[in-house]
C-alpha cells in the first residue's frame, strides 16, 4: 500500500506545471486528447429558454383556465342555492319562478362571471302539494363560461357549468 502512495506522490511532483498550494489542479486534456473547450456550450441557455419558455407559458395558461372553471363552478352552485332559497320563500309558483330566475341572474352578475348563456329552470312541483306536506323546491342553473379569450390552442370557446340547488318548502306555509 505504501508503494502505491509513493508512486502517486512521485507523479504529482513530476507534473509539468507548477502547483500552488490550495489552487486547482493543473489543466488536463479531455479523454479524446483535445483540450476542453468551455465555450462550446455558449448559447445553450438561450436554446433551453426558447424550448422551455413556451411549455411554462402553456402550463401557466392551463392553470388560469382551471382557476376560471373552478371559480365559475362555485358561482353557478351559489346561484342555484340562492335561487332555490328565494323560490322556496315565495307564496305562489308563479312568483317563485320569477324570483328564482332574478336571484340566479343577479348572483351570477355579482360574482363577476360573464356567462355567454344562462339557463335557470326551477322545479316547483312542491307548490302543488296539499298544505301540511313537506315539499322541496329544486333549481337547475347552467352557465356557459367563455374560455376563448385565454388563447389556448385546442381549448373550447366556452364550457358549460351545471349546478342544482334545493330548498325545503315549509309544510304549513300557505300556498296560493
């Protein structure tokens, strides 16, 4: 073992370039016999950026689209719940239908969702039940959320969001 250490020390002392204590080892050629050329990789950062930047931008736009869809789904669900509640406290089926539609539209407008198409369908069969019977009012809300302004290739122009809200109609409330 000591012979191996002596031969390495001897090789280090025979190096053609002087070595200063604490400095890096002397320049050694690459395996092919040619000196290393660190300038050969210049410009690779620009190429990597040109390749990676569009992918990062696409991922960011997909996240924006997903965020818009999640917010829109929450707004449509809220509109359906509030419309059902508004319809359930109405005295007649006719006023319940108008109230549900107005409430759903105003809730969507206040949430900042710009629907290209909105459909509000209240199911008011509970108003036909006899007094003393518990009924349920259901309101279905659909909203087409625009996605074309994001400029994503292959993305649909709009995405339809559906939600259903229910509310109990009081058993002993007068129904006209």
